[in-house]
């Protein structure tokens, strides 16, 4: 178990997260960092596809599926370290119009309790996606992409801030 890298539209990803969270009774935690428009915060939201709007509009950058506990408050900064073994992290996946950022999904701890969550997430990604992306001219056959991206003129990137690595799907 290492990590999953994929290009998946944000709404589609949050539908997958909701489907994975439900049978495991996992909770959804959103994290944002200090920006000019938003203060840093950890927010617990219901694991539904509607959480995608909160994620995008609220300036969040990271999503956690939490198996057991959730942050005690919006500023419970020790939460991630304290509960790492019970967290599955989704970093990225922000979308602005046709621009789509890669999502990286990984358990936070080496000794983890989220192996089943990770396996269910990987199965959901594999069912909805194809594999093979070219990044800056180099093929990465293990990176997934949503099948619907083949027909769209989406711009894909790895780093939303610098947009230095562009991608295209291999169809």
C-alpha cells in the first residue's frame, strides 16, 4: 500500500469518497491553510457529493477520511499527527473550470488502520478510471484518469500554484 495518483473531477471524487466512507462509517475532514481569503481551519463535513462545493469554495486543499475521531475544533492542529494511523489523505483534486489538479491519495502512517478504506478507494478509482498519463512528455502508466476526460478539453496539472507540470491522457 503506497499511494494512488489520479486526475478525477472533484464532484466525481467526492461521490467516490462518500461511497467509500458510508460502509466504513468514516468521517470527512477538510483542511485549509492560511491564505489571503481564508483562515487556516479543519472542518468536519458530511461525506456526501455536496462536500465538493464546500471543498472548492472554502479554499480547502486536503481531505481526510477519518476512521475514528475528528478534530475537537477548527484549530485542533495536533489532530493530523495524533490520528495519523486512522486517516486516509486526499491531497489536491481542486478544479477551476476545465483546469483539474491531480489528486494523491495515501494513508498517513506506516502502521495504518485504513487499509480497507485505501483498498476500497483504489477499487472505486480503478472502476471509474483508465491508466496512463503523459506528464511533460514522459509516460506515467500507473497514474489514473477519469474516463470522461478523454472526450473533454481539460487542462490537467500536478501543482495548482505553479502549474509547471502539464499532463495529457493517453487514450
